[in-house]
């Protein structure tokens, strides 16, 4: 029996193109949304920006990653599992 491959061989580029071409997601619109939410913080030379449950991390005047805050992660977990806040 053949051992299943991990998905590590699928590049981020391939994932983005799949989202764009197969799922018909507008990647440039997402890029513009991120830019509109972060441009002032990047121009101010901030290291990060936390807003609306998201934490944008900057390096060399670029957005390098987007994380979820702990509260946002907890909220999404409750939604996925059907738990009630309380």
C-alpha cells in the first residue's frame, strides 16, 4: 500500500491560482482590501496592526502575514462546533 503524500508539495502559488481560477476569488480585490486596512500603519513604520479580530504583521514596509486574534479564533471555534458563548 502506498503511503499518502502530505500536501507540502503544493506551492502557495498553486493555491492562490486555484482560488483565483477555480473558486473565482478576486485576489486583487483581497489585496486592495488588505492595503486599505493597513496602508496608514505601514506608512507609519508600525511593526503590526490589530483590527477587527485580525493582526497584520509588517516587515520592510510589507504585509508579511495575517493572524487571527485569540478572541477571533475562539469565536470561530465556537461557530464551527456550535458552542454558545457564555
